């Protein structure tokens, strides 16, 4: 033993003497001789040692340098289920038989003379007990090893907890890594979906912008249609007025042609009367011609008789010549009158034919004008329907224009919302990327924690 160790041991003995003297003073026990004093002091230290072993909260065993058990406390008896009577006096290794060790810790301490605190654990094959041990050599005043004091702390619960923790760590690691893998896959799917939705939003934004342009063009077209419809309505009103005026004019024309037809009918009656009178005049002329012929015949007879009478008949002959002359002139005038009557009758007949043709034409014109009136009435009704339709189209166009404006406003709003959606999708993409990085960090942390847990076990 070194000088320093010997000095420390001497100091400990001095302090131990103080402990013994304090006990003697407190108990009032006195020894009659030195032998009695030494016996009492021995018993005092033996009692203290046995109390230390027996009351120590952990399992304690004491061996001689060759490994024979001298002390075996109740805690160790209970934990190993080996009675003290079966352990004391036996070899420690034979009693304990720890796995994966050639000797007990007490034997190692007694052999090396060094205090040893094991970092590992010792498992006893016959029980479920698991110990973490440390041992202290018991040395005499001269420093020689007299035995070993071994403390076997029961760490079964701690080891089981540690093992359960390791199992949980492995399970959690597997579960977390699987969950993280699922989350990563979900994030990848989310990123893919987000990219698709973002592309779709961009495409829809472009389409909605095109729709907005088309709606604007349609709105302008609707306004043009409304203006054109108003013009059509106004034109229909003017056409209706013109149709009404045309119908009125046609009605008046029909009235005028009816009057002309009546006049023509009257003229035809007059012509018929003139024709009848001309026929009567022809008969009169025929009578005049007959009279003239008879007068000529009488004048001829008178001339013949006057010639026979000689001078007595000269005056009668003159009269006969004059009568003959008058008869000739009457016959000539009658012929002229007959020719004139013939011409008049011819003209009258031509006039009658022309009047008949005129009457037929007037009747045809009346029918045509009547048809025109009917057509104008149809046109007016069609114009009324057109005007009504134009008004309805104008109203519908106004409604459509209002709807188009609402659609345009809705489309503009949709474009704005799609733009906002696109911005949100970009934010979601950024957040998803951040989550992906956090998942990677979490996975690394879990792996590191599991590794640290296994290392600490």
C-alpha cells in the first residue's frame, strides 16, 4: 500500500476511534481489563458492519479473498430468491453464476484490490433480476486484502424500461419513419396536385381572360344589335305609316275607279241610245231616199206629161225639174247624212268597245288595287308583328345586355379569384416545400434520437 494510502487509512482509523469512544461515552460501558475492552470494541465494529450489510437498501454480499460468501443481506436474498443459509459459506460464483462473466465482481475486486464500478449490467440465469454492481476491497490495517464488499443494485425495472424504451424507439422510429414516408409521399402528391391545379388555374385564367374579351365583344355586338333593333323599330313604324297611307290611297283609287266605272257604264248606255237613234235615223233616211226616188219618178212623169202638153205644160215642167232637183239634193244630203251616221255609229261602236275594254281594265285595276289593299293590310300586320318583334328583341337585347354585363362582371371577378387562387397555390407550394424540409428534419431527428437511445442503453 502506498504512503498516501497508508496515511489516509491511519486518518480513517483515528476517526473510527472517535466513533468508538463516542459510543463508549454514550453507553457508559466500561471494561474491567484490556481484553474486555478489545472484545467489546470488536463486537462494536462487527455489529456496525453487520448493520451496514443488513440495512443497506441494495443487495450486498461480502466474500473472502478466495470468493467464499460471508455475508448475504435480505435484499439480495429476496431479489435472487436464495436464502442466506444456502448462500453463506458457498463460493459466490457458484451461488450467483452471472452470465458472460468468469468471476463475480467481488472476486475481481479481491483479486485486484481495486474499487470497481461496472458500467454494464449482470444478469442472473436463475432469475429475472438484472444488477449493476460495484465493489470495494476490504483491507486490513496493513493494506492486505481481507475480502470484498459488493453492492448489487437491482436495475431490472430500469433496464426493462430502457429496453421497452428502445423497443418503443424502434417502433416509433419505424412508425414515424413510415408515417413520415407517407407524409412525404402525401406532400409529393400535394405538390404534384398543386402544380397541376396551378397549371390548371393559369390555363383557366387565360381562358377566362379570353372569355372576358369575347364577352366584351359580345356586349358591344349586343349594343349594336340594340341600336339596329331600334332603327328597325323606327323603320317599321315609318313603313307602317307608309302602308297605311298606301292603303288609304288605294281605297281612294278604288272609289275613283268605281266612279269612273259608273261613268263608263253611263256613257255606254248613252252610246247604246245613240246607236239606237242612229238606226232610227237610217230608217228615216231610207224613207227619205224612197221619197226622193218616188219624187224623181213623179218629176219624170210630170216632165213627160208637160212635154206632151206643149206650151201649156212648160210651167209644170219647170216645177217638175225643180222638184227633181230638190229630190236629187235631198237624196244627196240623205246619203251624206247616212255616211255621217255610219261614221258616227262606227265611232260610237269603237267608243263602246273601248269603254268595254276600259271597264274591264278598270275592273281589273279595281281587283288589283283591292289585292294591293289586302297586301298592304298584310304588310301592315307584318310590320306590326315586326315592330312588336323588334320591341321584344329590343327588350330581350336590353336584358341580354344586362346579363352580358353581369357575366362580364362575373368573369372579371372569376379572373381576379383565379389570380388569387394562383397566388394561394404558390403559397401552398412554398408551404409544402417547407413541410417537406421539416419532415426531412424530423426524420433525421428521430433517427438521431433512436441512435442516442440505443447508445445510452
